C-alpha cells in the first residue's frame, strides 16, 4: 500500500515513516500542506495520513479542497486537539476517520487498514491457491509456513492479489510502490518480480504473476476456460438496420469513453510542452530538454490524430519539425511558441466537448478479417490501446508490443495476421530492423507502417523490405482500421502473364514504350521515380521488370540487387534497357541478376518481341 504522510513535525514524521515501512507501507512524506496538495494531485495513494496543524495549507482546508476536486481515496486526520468541535470539523471536511495525538501505533494501523478496506472493499486476508497474504499481520504464508519477503516484494504481491483484474505496466508499479522523488528505473520492477517468483517457487507456492507482453504484469487467472471458437458470420445481417445502428453507436461510445479517460492527460502534456518551449526562448536549455520536447510533440501527433483532432495533430507535427532544427534558432522557437498556443486552445476546447465523431464501423466484414490477429508495435501505449479498444467493433483481435524485443518474442510465439509498425523507437534499432528480420518468413506477414517520420528514404527502405502500406501519423482510427481490413482481404492477382513494370527516369521514353507494349496486349505500369520503386513493384505485381541502367539516387543495378535479395521476387524476369553497350556495363547487369540486356537503340518491334519472349518463358 502507498501512503502520503503530510506532517510538519520532523520527529513524528520520521518515527511514523520508520514504523509504517516495517508494516510494508510505501511512505511518501510532505512537510507542509502545499507540497502535500501537489503530491496528492499528481500521484495515486491508497491513503493520505494528514496532520491538521500544517503550514501554508492546514489539514482541514486541504481535505476540503481535495474532496471538492473529486478525490475519492481515504483520508485519515491526525491532531493533538481532541475537542469535539475539531473532530466534527474534520469529519465534515471529508475525512474518513480521525486519530488524536498521542496515539497507539497498533490502533493507528488498525484504523488505517479499516478505512482502506472500507473504501476499496478489500479482504483482510487475500488467498491465491496455497498462498495467503494477511494484511493485518503483514505476513505471507504458503500452506501455513511463512515466506520471508522484503518490503517491496510484499507490496508487489499485495498489489496483484488485491487488484486481480488489473494489468500494471512497469511505470504504474513504480508509481504505486516507490516514492515519487527516488523512483528507480523500470528494470528494477523486472528484478523484483523475478526475485518474488523465485522465493514463492522455493516455498512451494504457485507463481501468481502473469507477464502480459507489451503491457506489463497482472494476477494469473486461476480459472481454466475451455476455448470456444465463436461462430462468425461473413457479414453483418443486411436486413437488420437496428443492429447496424447499434454497432455504430457502440463505436462512437467507445471513442467518447476513451477520450474522457485521457483528455486531461493530453492537456497536461501540452502544458509541459509549452513550458519547455518558453525555456528554449531564454536560450538556456539542454539537449535533453530539446529531445524531451520533440518526443512530447511526436507522441501528441499520433494520439490526437487517433481521436479525429486532425488540426491539433498537424499543429503538433509542425512544432516537432521546428524543434528538430539543430542548432535551434530563435525564429523556430517563436514559430513553435505560436503553434503551441494554438494547440493548447484546440485541445482545451476539445476537452470541454466531445471529440469529433469518428466514422462508423463498416457494415460488412469478411470472414477472413473477423478471425485476424493484429500486432501493434508502438511505444505509444495510449495510442495503441485506443486502437485495440476500437478494433473490437471491427472483430479484430489486437495485441500490443511497446518495444522491439517484446515484438520479436510475440511473433516467434504466434505469428500475427498483420503487423502495424511504428518506425521510431529509443536506441539504435528502429522498426525497419524488425522488418528486415521478418522479411524471409513464410508465410509472409503483411506489414503496415504507421509513423510520423517523413523521410523519403524511410518509404524507400520500407518498400524494399516489402511493406504493404505506408501510413503517416496522424490518422483517424477509422482510416487505420479500414486500411488493415483492406490489406487482410486482398487476394492474389490473377495468374495472367502479361504484366510489365518499366522503371526509367525519361518520361518521354516511358510513354512511347508503354504505348508500344500496350498495343501488343500487355498490361503496362510505368514509374519515372526510382525512389518509389518498391511501392510500385508490390502494387503492380509484374511478370517482367524493365530497368534503365542509369537513374538518379537508385540506379538499375541497385534495384535489380534489391529484387534478387527478396525471396518473394527472386524468380521475376528482369530486363535491362540501356544505351550503354560496353562490356563492363553488361557484365554488371548480369552480375546483379539480369535475365537479359537490351540496347535501347533497337527498333520498337524487335524490343516488343524480346519482351514478349520473356513473358512467354515466364
């Protein structure tokens, strides 16, 4: 249990902190009412232990203010004044109980447990199979034998046993079990969970903690449920307009519910971003502060766009672009400051109103989509969780991985039907690294890139690695889910053998060759932009690829090597068209994997004959 102790008497505070820690309470200390109020507003506590005679804000006023703000958790008041009038004032202010100084520590602990149990309807003894946790005694036993746990291990076990349905991220566990000022890194949580599991196993107890990949930890469900495959209709009933309307209303209700849950947090994020940009204006800022602001703006781009707040998302994107300048000039700072002011107005206005209505769910879902598992790989958990919730209305099963290592484990354990992948991740690796690793898997896993990165090289790299679609944040949730279903229901193209893709940076040559080959009944796709090669290749699915040798940025030799390095395209027929007739150029083309090298200067009919020959061989 986590407790906020607001006490200005240092000796009393130290004694209480020491004794309460022995009974496995996590104690956060505030020396005056003002600091106590700030901590209570910023952190989640199971109980506030509050002295009445405090500097700056007295205990009665502080209790009244918290209750007016809607604070629900228990508050227990301490005071040396035992008059009836003071007790009445304390209880009328919203306190759950009242203890006078000097007090018996055992009595105080009993009162504390009672108010927490009453507020949260918690049992005095929590049981999990052969494991028991007695909160009155502060003991953990297995089949009656005590298990010796550290204070943090006890609190960790208590957290899961008393909150059996909740998933706790590592950050949430830190907030619950560590002091605000000295919270360690998230890897500490992993260590404590591991140590707790080892001690429970050594004592003969079952492991009660389940790891939820990409999300955190929760209490393992004791119930063994026999899986039942649901009967899924190919489409929603076409003769039931009522059902369609109900589904649409459900989707809108989910959007509104999630927005109401997170809107205050987005307002706070914009406020922090505003403060950072004001610091930049003074010129006295660190690279870490600049990166923090860029990261904050980047997360707002995707999150706000998911709620349909496209104007706010675009403002956040512009702020991110301005702040990425290095060195950061005063002109960029001024522009960012203007934009963050507009962003603040937009988000605050949306806070008081419902977010823009998202488009309704589709009225027909193919059976192939209905059973699909989607893996979202994105470290923005709020955005990913929003997608997961709304995907339920589309009959999509969504799992979330917030880092690349977790994503690898989940893919190896059970390959998903589709991956929705962010490119930006902390550290040296990015989403493209994961794409390289899964590129050769069979069957191939469709990948949709969903990122705020705008560099053309990212699009080219993703296309080379076989990405099906490249989406740019922000986007409304409807468009994302619609794209997912479109990719999932794509069918292989017809097995015709007359599809040709021509890549050449000369538009006039492309036009002429396209007209010529089309007259022979060929289905011709042309591209004058080698940077878009992989996107065009995967979209057109050609039987023959015709490449120019010399092109800007990515030449024909490089594009041919990319094709030959992909298992899905290794057998594609590749022809080179070039005005170069030297032995070196021809040798390079065949070395890269060319099937034929044709001189651009030959007559059109001969050129068409050569291409037709390659098509027939294919």
